[in-house]
């Protein structure tokens, strides 16, 4: 199975922005539906943003209007632009197929108030 490597997380103040990137580890993979998931401490992992193989997107209500998912199929990279970050966005963020396959390590996003 293909595993994905996430990057771009960090510590940011409320109202700030971050851009996450995701690329497959190892061999390339066929174009498929992709998503950014997140898991906050003590909570279940949830699908936050979705992009289909054709580029259609959908978002959880909690991030709608603030997050933007995009993909570069030529480079096999999926991005998540996060603006107007809030402390409740603090979580480990993962990218994966939808439905999910093997999980990577994720990237930590911490938003301070």
C-alpha cells in the first residue's frame, strides 16, 4: 500500500496561516480521491477536507471558508492551505486516500491563543 508523508505543520498564533503538503512515499500512485484528516488530543480522527480525482472539493463545517484543499496531479502532491487558524484547529494532520489506507506519521499543527 502507498503511504503518504505530510509536512508543513508547526506552531502559529491564532489568526495565522499554514500550508500543509502531502506526497506519496516511494512509488507513485494512481490518481484517487484524497483527504486531509486531523486528530485532536482525546478525539477521534476526522475527515476535514476532501478532493476528488477530478478536483471537486468538500469541507467539514468547522473549517469551511478557512481551509482550501488542492492537488497537483503531475507532482502527486496534495496541499491544505489553512487560514484564520483557531486554537481548536490544534491537531495532528494526516493526508490519505478516501476511504483511508495506510496512515503516515502526520504533521503537528498547534495554534496558540
